[in-house]
C-alpha cells in the first residue's frame, strides 16, 4: 500500500518529466513556458512530498495544535517554507520569461524557438 | 717570442722548387694527354713562355678592387697551403711554416683561394663567372666530403692531427702506408681527388664549351699570370697533403717528384677517357660512389 | 639606337627620379691608348720571343675558313707544338684569325671581340675573302677589305688555304712578332678615328660604344 | 579590531536596501539613482575590502554571521573568511566598475536597471557568503533573474534570444538543484552546508554516505557546475557573451563565474575527495575543448566567451585538485581566478570601446598606447606570463601536479594553455599589425576608468602574488623594473631612450660582472655588452619609436635575469620574460605578424616543456637550484633531460622546431634581427649548457639522449645550411644560416667532451659577432635598396663599401676559412670529434660544412658583386649608426681571431671542473690539444705577409690598368642587354636543387601546418554543436548530466 508521500513523489517527478519533455519538444515559446511551470510545479510537489510525515497535521500552530505538542504532531515545516519561496521564485522567472517572449515576439515577430538561432557557433 | 728567421728563405726555396716543378709537371701532363690523342703536344717549357707572355702584355683592364684581389687570394691560398704543410719528411729545411697549424689548417685553407677567386671573378659582373662559381661550389660540397671523411679516418687511425706525425707513423716500408693500412679511406680520398683536380669528367667549373672557362673568364695579362702560377703550385700543394696522409710522405725531393707525379697521373688517367658530367650527375656520383667508402672508412677504423 | 641603350628615367628606392644613360653609365668611354714598349730592350726582346712562342688564338670562327682551323688541333697538324693554343675568351687571346668572309653583321661582333683583346694583339686574315672579298666581291653585306676595319698583321691567301698554309702563316707571324713588327694594336689606336669611320660606314645599326673595352 | 569591523551582512543588506530605495525614487531622478547605485556598490566593495585586509593581515579571523540570531540549522548563516572576503571584494568591485562602464545604458533605462544591477551583485555576494543550501539556491535564482534583466541592457537585438535561452537552461539547473537540495535535506535533516559534513558526534555520516544522499549531492553539484558553463552545456553562455553589453559581460565572466566557482568549491568541501574527480574531469575537458573551439572564432566577444569558459574550467581543475594542493590551494586557485577575472573584465570593457566586432578591428587601439598596454597586460594575465598572478599560480600548480604524478593532467593543462595563447596572441597580432580603422577610439572617462583600474589591479596583483609566492618577487628585480620604466618613458625621443638603454645595460653589467662564473660571464657579455653594441644601430631610428624600448628592454631584462638565475624559478621566469619581450620586438616588423605568432607559440610550447621538466625534477619542492638538476635520479632524470632539452632547443630552432625562425628573424626590423638572432638564440644555448653541465649524459629506454642531440644538431646544421642556400631573401638566408650554426653548437654540446663544449662556446661568441654584423649590413642594404630579394640587388660594392667589408669579413669568418675566427671553431670541432665515439652524426655535419659556402657566396655575390641595377645607381652607404656597430664587429672578429684565448682560456679552465680531460694547452702563441696544434697569430701573420706581397706585386705591374664599367665584359661577342638579364642571381644553385632538392621537401612545415589545421578544423566542426537553438542547449545540458553521471559515478551512486 503506497503512502501518500510516495504517490506525491511519483506525481511530482512525473510532472517534472512531462514539463521537461514539453520544454524540449515544443517550439512555441509560450508552450515552453507553460511546460516549465509544469516542471516547477512538479519540483514543488516533490519538495512537499519529502516533508510529508504520515498521520501528522499541517504545521500551523493554532488551537488544534498546541505549541508544546507541535514537535510530535506536525509535519516538517521547512519544506513547506521552501516551497513557498520556490513558488515565488518560479513566478518571478515565469514572469520574466513571458516578458522575454513578449519582447521577442515584438521585435522578431515569431514565437518559434527554432527561428531564434542567429547566435551560434 | 723567438722566431727562426732562417725559415723564411727556406720557405721561399720550397716555393721556388715547387713552382718550377709544377710548371714542368703541368706541361708533362699536357704532353702525356696529347700523346693519348697521338699528338706531339706542347713543348715542355711552354708554361714558362705563356707565363712570361702574360706578364708581358701591355694593356689590361680592371673591374674594381675586388677583381684585383681575386688572383691575389688565389695565389696566397696556393702558396699558403704549400707552406702550411711540411714538404719533405724529416727535413727541418722543408718543413716550411707548418708550426702555424696542423692538418685542419691546411684543409680549411684550401678554400681560402677558391673563395677569394670566386669573389674576384664575381666582381667582373660576368654571368659565366657566377655560373662557374655556382657549379664549382655545388660540386665541392659533394666532392670534398669523401676526402674530409678519409682525413678524419686517418686522424682517428693515427690519433693525431699533425701531418708530421701522420707521416712518421707510415715509415718503415711500403706496407705501413695508409694506402695499405686503411685502403677504404684512401679509396674515398682518391675518388674525391678526381673531383678537385678540374679534369674531366669533373671539370664542370671551367667547362670551356659551355661557359667559356667559367670564373676566370675575364682574367687576362698579369692577373692570368698569377692564376697560372697558382695552377703550378696549388695542385702540388694539394697532392703533397695526399702524399703525406696516404702514401707515406716523401723523405727526399726525387721521391717527392715521383710520388706527386704518380698521384697526379691518377686524375689524368681518368680525365683523358671520360667526357664531362653535368653538375648534378657529378654531385650524385660522389654521393653514391665515394661517400659510402668514406663512411665505411670511418666506421672501420 | 636600340631601346635598351636609350636614356631612361628611373626611380630610386628613395623615390628620387634620375636619368640613366646606358652608353655612358654602363660602358667605359675611354679610347684606346698606344702602348709603347715600356721595358729595357733586352726584356722587350724576351717578351717578344715569349709572345711569338705563345700564340693564343681566339676561338671565333667568322666564316667558312674556320673549318680549316680545326685540323690544326688534330694529330696530323698539331699546332700545339708551336705554342699555339685556342682560348675561349678574347680577354686571354692574342691572335684573332678572321677565317674567311665577314658579313657586316659579323663584323660588328668581330670589332667588339677584337677590342676586348689586350695589347699586343694580332689579326690574321684567312683566305681571299679577307683580302678583296673573294667570291663575295659583289655581295651587298660582306666587307671586301679587312684591313680597312681592323689592323691586319698577316694574310694567308687561298680559297680555302689548307691547314699547312695556316701553319706556315703562323710561323711567319711568329717572325714578325719576334722582330717587334706586329704592332697592330697600337696602329689601331693611332688611327682609331679612321678605323671607326670605316666601321661605322658599313655598320648601319651601330649600337655600342666607340671602343669596347 | 573585530568589533570595529562592519558586519558582512551589510554587503547584502545595503544592496537590498538601496534597491528598494531606488524603487521608491522618482523616475526622472536618474542622477540621484546613479549616485545611490555607485555609493552602494562602493560601500559593498569597501566592506568586503576591509574584511579582506583584516583577514589577510591576521587582524581578524573567520566569522560566522547568524541572521536570525540563532546558529544553524535553525537559521541561515553567512561566513566571512579569507576566500569569501577576497571573492566578495572581487565581485563587488567588478560590479562597481561595471556600473561605471554601464553608465550609458543604465542612465537610459533608469533606476530599475540600476536596481537590477545591485540585486545581481548582491546575489553574487550572497552566493559567496551563504552557508545555507536553500539560501544558495535563492541567491542563484536571483542571479539568474538579475542576469536575464541585465542582458536586456544590450544594444544588440540578438541579446533577447540569448537571454531567453539562458532562462530555459536555468530552469533545468534550478529544477535539478532544488530536487538535489530537498533530498539532501531529507538525508541530513539540515540545509546548512556544515551540517552535511559527517557529524563529529556520529549523528549521521554525511550527505554522501547514503545512496539517496549521493544522488542528491550529485544533482546539486552538477547544477552548480552547470553554472560554470562546462562543455558541452555552455552554448547559452557563449550567446550571452557575444550579444550582451560588454560591461555586463565583464560581470558575467568575472563575477558570476567566480561566485559559481566558489559555490562549487563549498559544495565539494562537504562531498569529500571522492567527488573531486568529477570537478577535475569536467574542468579539464571544458578547458581543452573551449580553447580548441575558440580557435576559429572571429568575433571578439564570443572569443572572450570561449576563453572565459576555458579559464573557469581551469579553475575547476584546480578545485578538483585541492586534495594535493594543500596550503597552496587558495594561492593557486585565486591566482588563476583573479587573473582571469581582472583580465576578462578588462578585455570586455575594452571591447566596449571597439566599434567593429572582428578581431582585426582591435587595431583601432593602436592610436592609444595606454589601452594597448592594457590589452597586452590582460592577455599576459590570461596566458599566465610573468609577472602576473597566474604565472606564479601555474608554476605552483604544475609543480604540485608533477610531484603527485598527475602527469596527464599536467600535460593537458599546459597544452590547453598553449592553444589559448595561440588564439590570444593571434588576436594581439591582428591588433598590432592590421590596418587601423579610420576613426580612432573614443574614450569617455566612464569607459576608461574601469579599464585602467583593471590595468592597475593586474600589476598590483602581480606584485601581491610575487610577494606571497615564496619565490623571488619578479616585480622587485632590477632589470625588469628598468624595462618597465621604459613604458613610462615612452614619450621621450628614441635617441634619448636609446642612450638610457645602453647606459642601463652597461651599468648593469658593470654592477654584476663579478658575480658570474667564466661561462656565464661570456653569456652576460653577449647579452648585455653585446646587446648595447647592437643597440648602437638603433640610433638611426628617428622620432619616438613608440613601443620599441619597452619590448627590447623586456627582452634584455629577461636575458640578464637568465644569466643570473640560480634556481629553476628565476630561470623560468627570466625565460618567459625574454620570450615575451622578443615576441613584441619581432612583431614590430612590417610583415611579421604570422611569424611572430609562430615564434611565440613555439617558444611558449618550449617554455611549457621546460616548466614540466623543472616540475618533474623538483619532486615536491616548489623550485630547485639549477645545480640540483644533477641530483635527479633514474628513471626520472631521463625525462627531465628530455623535456628541458627539447624546451631549450625550441629556442635554438633545432630541426623540427625551426620553422618559426626564418620568418621571425627575416621580417624583424633592421636592428631587431641582430638582437633576436645574434643574441636571443644564445639563451637556448645557455639553457643547454646548464642542462648538460649539471645533468651529464642521460638515458631513456636505453637511448643515450645526448646521442639523439648529436643527431639533431647535425641534421639541423645540414637542413639549415641547405635551406639557406636556396633563399632569395637575404635576411631569410641569414636566418636559415642561424639554424645551421645553432645546429653546430648543439652538436658541440652533445658531444659531451671538453672540446665539444668549448666549440659550442666558440660558436656562441662567433655567431653573435658575425650574425649581428651580417644582419646589420644586410638590413642596411635592404633599407637603402628597398628590397630584401638578393636578385634584385647586385653590384653595390662601390656604393656601399663598408657594408661590403662587413659582409666579406663575416662570410670568411662563418665559412671557417683561416685566418679569421671561424677557423678556430672548426679546429676545435675536429679535435672534439676525435675524442668522441659518435661517428655517424658527424658525417652529416661534414656534409653540412661546405654547403655553407654555397649560401655565403651567394649572399655576397648577388648583393655586392655582379651587375648594378638601374634604380640602385644612386644608392648611398647605409646610415652611419648602422655601419658603426658593423665596424666594431669587424674589429672584434679580427681581435678574437688573433687572440681567441682572451675569451676561451678561462672557460677552458672552468669546463675542466666538469670534464677534466682534453683541456687545451695555451702556451705562447700556440694552442695545443691532445691531437693537434694551432697558432692564430702565426697564421694571421703568414697569410697577411703572403697576401700583401702578392698584392703589392700585382699593384706594381698593373698600375696602368684601365678601369672599365659593368657592361665591359667579353659577352660572347655580344653586349649585355640590361643589368637584370646579366646578373646571374636568381635560383643561383639550380643544379644543386636538381641533385639534392629532394632533401628540402618542407616536411616539417607540413607537419606543423597539418597539426594546426587539424586543431582549427576540429574547432570549426566542434563549434557547430552550438546550433543556437535553446532547446538544443538544454539537451546538451541533459546529455552532459548523463555523461558525467555515467563517467563520474560509473552509474553507481
């Protein structure tokens, strides 16, 4: 019987692979960006899955989880914190890529990555 | 610094003897060559007459200072070469000026006259002179090589570079001559000798029919007289080296005369029966036939 | 005048242009001098004897008579016995044998070669062509009398003279030389203007300095 | 003191604060924003620099800064140690000066761009300082975002696509990094780097102990390494280098690279030695391949990009070798890193001044000597030439590699460096020699300041590294300082500089002459006094002669230091200096560009062999006294001997390594040719002298190495002489003749007997005198006639009599004909070979001997004799100052011919210390050997007397000779047509060519050109890997990961 964490882990890696595959095979810049968000999401799922501990609750100190019992009752909070940061960064990078794609389309009139090869060798 | 002043008249005497001997010998050789063609040939004194006539020419021209110096270099080279080598073995009187240097000095001094003459001839601006020099130098590189190897083999054999010592080591009978103790070296040297005597088939320098007599083509009158004088002295001086190195030297003037004549005759024998090589043929000939002998001689010692 | 003898303006490596006049710059302009005997009589006698016993012929066959000179080198005649030799360059030769008819074209070369020989030098005219034109007496381009153009010391008659005749002529020349009478070079120098005028009269395309040193 | 130090966190905080502040600022207040940016960067730099100073001087020790007030693992901590301080100084200062250089685009884009710049620098500093893995990730992502932002500043439209490609691959990096981090966290329960080390308390065995941990570590490592642009996952970086604003590329290359390297270093520190192999492998492959791929580059920025990639790879190699580098690790790694950073930043800033993108467009720098100096300094930094940090670093690195038997790596490093030197100096050659663009370089202050700062930093770091190295600090040595002074004095007129130079060289000789043993005294005499004499010829040059004196004096400084060198380091440093100086000198010739390059490459190649040889011999030491070479034992000694000998013989142009010489010597300027031929070649001989004297005979696989040298020397003599005979160019002829002469000298040395060495020394002296003299005469003639082709000359004897006399004496001396000094050499030669068993190579030498007559006669005949040409009828004698040294040389030749004992006696006695047998006896006028005797004075007198007698006689009877002119020749009854058709000169030895021409097939040239063609072709084909498609680049990265995984870990985590 697979644990939730393992399913999440597998899903995460699958997402990463799907994302990578998309990023490598799609020629449209926007599709590539979407593929990357997929991959980023996958990475985030992996992180969360690593932090998961079976049978524990979310690391939010409130009435349900008194601070004194927190250590034994909540899951590892750190990956959650990391994911938050990673998501922010992912958003930033996605935004930047979109901005790039926009400028590229503006100046070059194309979103085909295969046509952006004037720099080479 | 002490110097035996008596050496000067003695050296002059050597030069005088060899000069006369050379003039007569050249004429004799010419007569012999004529006899091969069933001619009478020139009178034996003909070289003297030619010499006097050339000195007696009333007019002459010059192409420049170096044109002057050419024959001077040439004759200095001949006389110097003669004097740097002891002529008669065991004779203090005819050891000449050999105190100045050994065999190596003689070997390199050979080129003094050649080079000077080449320069003088080139000053004339005559293309034949330059072509002759070009041919001569080309041939020399190949023709001198077996001789140098032979000399080296002899020096190795006797462990000395002193001509006197080399001759001394050959005394005591004909079988002590290098000719018999080191035949390979002598063979190489004698082949090289053919190349240095300006006789067919190796007379590519003068080549009268192709480049009318090459380097000296512009020389005349008393310039030519100097060259003729050298023609009498230089071959003898060179043969003296051969004689000393390979044929036991000479202890007296008659032996000297005989040996020089016989050695000279080697080149005459070859010369009268062969036509002239082209330059590159000559070079190849020496490299193919003479040099291996020299190499063997060196390895064999 | 030939193109290569004309004045030309050349530019030196430093960019300065100057004029080159070949006849002046490339050839000696001096005229021949009369060379008198300079030594005591006894030495001059010795020299004259040596000159007579050492005759060096310029190997320049000008006409058909040249064919008669070759046998002199063979065993049958062997002129070397008499101190006679052939030299390939005029600088070293004393005797110029004009062997037969002389076309105007050849004359130019003969003059040049003759002038390049050194004093004393001798000219022998061979065959009747050199004396009066011989069978070419009415030819438009051969000279008729050699001695109008060069100082001839001796003629050997015949058409052709045999090698024996040549030998006899040379022996006669020897006597002349020994007596000091073969003085053609000085004669040429003394009468240079006259000889030149004659030469230039027949040689229309004169393209050399007056005297070829 | 510690309390007085500002907290390192200020470096990050101030940048963040300033960036926020900029965000609040009014859009139009660009000036204020600019001031804030600069001030912040300055402040960051100041803090870093203060720490650096404090840590370096020991006033402070490494500190950890706890951000949240608690120690890890509960909070992020920063660390400030010496390395961190140095790197953050480097990064922030690069940022500061890049900001200055970026003034125009920053002003154009306003405060936002400045904020991005601040964030970038902050992120880089963060990467360096942080000890927390996730924090590292965050800083990396910040750096990525900021970098992508900065790329947009470019004027080049193509930068857009480059930036996008970067973002694509960066996504892959960050995914791997993040996955790696989280698994590492899972294994160790901490994100702190130090927490991942095996716990001293035994709580866990370190991150790499488990399989998951190892893979996690691998992912992190590979992601970080990917930031270093390793081959082949680096196409994106090259595109950025090519298209981004050069001032930004400076940061990208210098600062980003440095930060990423340090991140790798930090990570590897926790992984342990087992992982170092990956770093080494990736590093060396990147270093080699990037350098090869750079060969066909024609775009300056892309070329620099390749070079950056390569240099980073080299530092990665150093990181990978940290297990053996010990205490020297930081010294070496930083030596290479800062050299790379300073040079690359400087070069990119310079490239901002150049309008065109071609390599030859850098010729524009020629109008700006200062910038040219900067250019040269940067290239020297990159190549690792003295006195720069990379030189010291490379020295130590090579020695340590050698002492741990990592010889293949050593070879690769040196080979890669050689290739890099190849394209860098080819570029420099373009800059010096190609046609300069019409419009000169515009130098606004904000562009200039960073460059000059980099220049100052380069030299300053050179001084620093010299002081730290434990070796002699090169920048304190008198000759080098003297040479460098000429850089500052370059504005003076040439004549004054010349006087100074001569005075300096003579003065230095007077100062030091008592320190030399007799052998070195001869060499010192030739190098310093001889050099001064040759310099007399330089008086003829008018004007300022910009650049000549620094180069020449650099060479002489190297030579002076070479003679004085007592240990391997000093020797090698001097060797490199003289190589560089002479390279600059040779490069000054009109058409010398390709020849100077091949000279440089052969010399550097040789120098690297010498370096390797010394390193092998040192056996763990960082230097060894030259005398200690003899203490090296078998089987190592054979290899040491081989390496050193081949290295030295590359300088003496032995057959096979000779093809640089003819062009280099022939194309050099008139007064440079004698310097590089007459004087410089002797450096190689000095090296060989030292080698054979200290090491004696050595064997390798049973082959006597000195015997090989004999053959090489003999064949060189033959080849040199043969080839010389067929040259139409007078200076090339002399150059080939030098090859032959050096062959004789090498042969003499290799004879390994007393007289052999003496003969080699004789050739040293003679060759100096007559080759200097001949090069001067021929140079003077070429100057006057405007050609070096001999067949175009002729008949110059009356117009240039003094030059003629010099050549005449010179050729008599070379040919070895008595009575001049060349004969002495031959005489000793014969005596020497009589003492030797090696008979076969000697035969070759015998053959070579008379061939010298061929070219010598040709030299004098075709130039001075024969027919004078129309256009040369008004030629004048060579300039006085060129003739004067020639006449001095004539005098010297004659004196040396008469009294050779003056120079040779002492050396003869000195050699007896090494080989007691076979010394000459110098009694009275006669010199006696075991075999023969020779009396120079008598020879001179005898020949002189005979000559004068005959000459006098001829003058007497010929006094009335008629002087005739050049066409008065007996021309077969015709007259010459023109001088050109009468002068027999062209293809002078046609029959000889017919007979022996097959010996002159250009096999060696073909070999080397095939080799370089192969390299160039490989580079040209290899770079097609970079298709320009971002997805391809991403695939490259993935392939790279897989390959490294398979090779590096054997597929087994």
